[in-house]
C-alpha cells in the first residue's frame, strides 16, 4: 500500500509553535530547559526556544552515537536530580518508541520523572507513550496519512517513503 503523504505546512508549524509557547508560558510547572530530540524535534525546539526565551540543548536519537544520546541523557538526568525541569521536544509521538527510549534512559540514569515532560506537534492518541503537551492529536486507527514536516519536505521522495513504511501498521 502506498501511504498518503500529507504536508504539515509551515503555517501549521508556526501556529503549533505559537500555541505551545503560550501554553508553556501559562503553565505553573515552569520548564527551565528545552531539549530538542534529533532529528524531528530539533526545528520545533529551536522555534520554541526563540518564542519562549528558554535555553535549548539537543540530543540525537537518529544516529547510534552514544555521546549524542545516552551520554547526554545521563547529564540531563543529573540536572533533574538538582531540580531542573526539562521539556523534551519531538515533532510527533507516533509509535512512542523514541519517547519510551528516552524515558527508559532517564530512569536508568536516576532522573526525577517529575522534572521531565514531553511536547510534540502531533500526538497519536493510541501511541504506547503519553505526552504532556501536543498541538494536535490524531488517532492512527483512523488517520493513516504520513505527515511530512517542512524540514523533511526537502528529502528525496524515496527517503520519505522509506520512513513512512518503517512501521507499516501506522499507515495501513
């Protein structure tokens, strides 16, 4: 089955950032540091950093280089033990696999769970993981479209299709 590629437009992206920034400014929890999750969460994290004035760091789960994911998560876990509140940013919570891996690593490193939250542009209501902030919620049992974010739109179509077909039940 060929997936339906649905652009997540730049205008939608800006509306999502505005909405999430307003929610963060109005939230008593008070995130202190934004953590962009590479690759998809990096652009939203940069925009949220500018919109809120919060500092931002990044981790990378798109490559298997421990110094850019596991080691950095261990450092971030230590910051939560000191009481710092971290907001991890992703573009989509689809299967929940990336968020689960981050939570597991944070837990293994002794992070205080109350000091970590997650924000996404799109949240799959039937994902294995729950998040704290989302601009829009979809239900993968109904919505089978593969959303193409502005930063992905420059990729070759074959690469986009490969990503879409990685977990066939999401789009079938």
